[in-house]
């Protein structure tokens, strides 16, 4: 019933739908408490909230948005509490396109949760578009920090689910990195301040996985995310808390970027974002340590080919000039 009402966005005076749906949102999100184990009902609830946000968030009043944000946060929290603890993700790759599509559909609930967060974030864009209309902005505007808070809360709920197995599925992978790339690039300080090291490690691991992905869009989003995290650390030392738990985080990121992206033959479709990510990482780890990493990696990769090693060192020397590093912070 509610799903059918939400899909009626092309009716005359569609503003009536939020007036009808809003009082029921807490009860609808509360259903996840009882039906989280039933994937059919679980997915239906996530799809309902996703469709509702997609079709109506631009026209909602401030109070209606706040109610939707609150209900969505509760929905994702109950969803995460069950699935992050009890669900075992086993992604089976198949050469058959139809079989792989059917396998990906088993995780459509995760895709719906990601899409819900994407559509909730569009309220910030709608606010920006309405800034020229004072009356509309005052009535419908929602503070940016309130919007980002609920999106990052939602991200914290689904991050533990985003294993490498799930990221093997093309559609799910593209949706995840579409959300993650934008949020890391736009609000790096919030992701640097994730409340636990395990959550931050899940985020970072997904970015490192994505930077060498065959899809150039996934790779570019991941590299842009790494660049933003490194720049934020240079600016405010935002990662000091996580570095106390694992001091070699940035060195590992730099070494993997060199090995898995810079030293690969198929780098031309991601050359610029790779350079944009590498420079702030060099600034974060320090030039002496970076030179040491390059020497170690080139010795293992190029062996006794002194000519290629010399050319490589010359290229990196031109990259790490003080003038170039001064521009990345």
C-alpha cells in the first residue's frame, strides 16, 4: 500500500503524499526490528524509503525532511545490527552474465541502502538550488550538517557489509563508489573522524581496492577519496587518532598506490587522479620515507635493470620538488 502511494509522484498536488506518509515513518522503520531476518520484507522496507526519498525529498518541508532523516537512520541502524552480525556474504563469480546478475540480486537490499543515502544527500543540492528563493529556502531548507550527519551515520551502518566479495558486483560497486567518492571528496574531515579504527579501516580498504579497479570511474572516485583524506591530514592532522592504532597507514597507502597503479601498464585512463592522490600522500609520509619506498619497490620490480631504475628515480625527483609539494596542502 505505502509503496504504491510513494510511486504516485506524478499525481496532481504530489505534496499530499509527504503529508500522508510522514506520520507513519517511525512505525515503518520500526518494522525492521521485527523483520530484519526476512530479506524479502527487509528489502521492501529499504526500497520504500529509497523511492520515497528519490521522488519527494526536493519538495518536503524542513520538518518532513527531519522526520525522514530520523526514520531512515533508525531503519539503517536496525538493518545493520542484524546483517553485519549474522549475515555471511559469499559472492560467487560466474562467466555467465545471467548467473552473475541473479547472484547480485541476492544483495539488492544493500544496493537499496546505498541508494537511499544517495537520495537523502540530494536535499543538500536542492537547498543550494533554492537559495535564490528566500521563502522556499526558509520553509524547505535543512542545515547541511544535519544532512551530512545522517548520511555518515548511514555509511557507518553499511561499511561493515562492504566486503571485497560484494564489491566484485559491477552495479553495486559503482553505486557504492559513487556515494563514497563524493562524500570523501566533499566532507573528508567527517570520514577522518569515524568513531572506530575498524570502521575507518573498512573505508580505507574499500578505497584501496577501488583504485586499481578495471572500471575507470570506480578507480578515479577511489583515488580522489585517497587524495582528500591525505590533504585533510596535512591540513589538520585529522588521522592522528587512527595513526596511533596503526602508524603505517599512510605508508601502506603510498606503497600500494605505487605498486598497484603507478607501476601498472594500464594507468593512462587514471593518470591524473593517481598523481593527484600521490602528491599529498608524499607530503604526509615525508620525502625521505617516500624515496626509501621507491627504492625498495623499484629494486623488487626492476631488479638489475639499472637504466630503468635511474629513469624512474629521475622522474620521481622531478615529482617531489618543494614547489609541487607546497601546492597540495
